[in-house]
C-alpha cells in the first residue's frame, strides 16, 4: 500500500507569488515616473490620482501612502524630477566654440520639450490648479541654473547686471519660442529652431557688448574660438546683405570728423578765404570755436 500511495501535486503558485515588493525609494520613483508620463501629455488638472495608480499598476491607497498630500504633492515631486533633468540640459563640457556648446544644450532642451509637450506648456504658461509658490520656485531655479551655466561658458565668474540681464533675456526667449513651437505643431523643424536660437544668442551678445565692456570682453573671447564656416560665420554672411543698404548711417560721422580735422589743421586757409569753402563745413570743431572766442 505504501508503494502505491500517490503524492499530491504541489499547488500552482498564485499570481501574487510573482509580485515583487519594491523598496520605498524604488516605489516612489516608479510613481513619479508614471505621473511624469501622464503630465507630459495632459495638463496637471486633467490627471487624477486614479490615472497615476492605473499607470503604475498599483492601488490608489498606495499612491496616497507615498504622497499623503494628494495630487499637489505628487505634482511637485514630479516637477522636481523634471527640473533636475532640465538643469542637466545645460551642463555641457567647456570645450570647443561656444555656439557648439549652446547647440548641444539646446538639442537636449528641445528634446525634453518635445517629449513633455502639454505638460511643458502647462508648466511655463501657469494657471494650473496644481501650481503653487513652491512649484514656481522650482521653475525659476531651473532658469537660474541655466543662466549660471551659460555665464560659466562665457568665462565670467562675477557678471555685472547688463550681462546677467542679457543671458536671462535669452533664456526667456528660448522658453517663449518653445511654447510657440508647440502651438505651431512643432514647426519649423527642430534643427532650424535650434540654429535660430543660437543666432539669437550671438546677436544679443553682440548688441549688449556694444554698450558694456564686460560683455565685450566675453564676446571677444567667445568669438575668437569660432570658425568662418561655423554658426557665427554663416550668420555674418547672411546679415551683411541685409544691412548693406544701411551703410549711409555710418560714414557721415567719419566724414564730419575728417572734415573737422582738416579745418582745424588748416585754420589759415579758412581765414584767408573763400566763403564758399567755409559753407561746406556744417560745424567747426570745439577747439576752433574756443580759439575764435579768444
């Protein structure tokens, strides 16, 4: 009898036996990743905790266990995670021409914008029900970190207000262009948008350098590394034909200075003579006027 006894088969494992319990940080990261995926394509107010729970394949109470503050707390955590990624976009090695570094940073930044789409728009345009003073501070922190990186690339450890303003203005322009790009169904092609934003930086840097010596020094250092066949060289060749017809704006002052110099150097001739010669000079130089008074 013992030899004929049948050993019962082992019970099949239940589905729960294959479930792997995640650690606290691992589970939190999973929930944030699920929320980020949803926020990337929908505005925060259109995403519920049930949506996040379903995306993470967990229960709603589990989401609350990790984020007892509900959706605002989860949104803030997701935003901090996205902010960390955005800050890394501008962390480029300080090698090669500045325009090449900016292009690489913009490639990463615009890829983030493309991936997060609706969530990026909601984040920057504001007005979300999930928006708080803390989320606003997170976004501003990204802007400041990006500005610090760019100033580092310019080689200016202690920038003065004019240069800081120029860099922050460009970052604002990049954000605005990104939002418009999304509204325009991601046109023009992202490579064209990137190159245009690099051109914008070069133009803004040059204009600011014309009135600020610190910026001028940074611009000279940056432009010295650029090649004739690079972005700055191509921009210069495109700009020259556009401003060629405005050449009359420049020589007038130089001609006046040259005429004034001749008049000052040849005072005897002016005194000898001919009224017609004197009427060709619009205004005598200041030192000549002083001599005439004495």
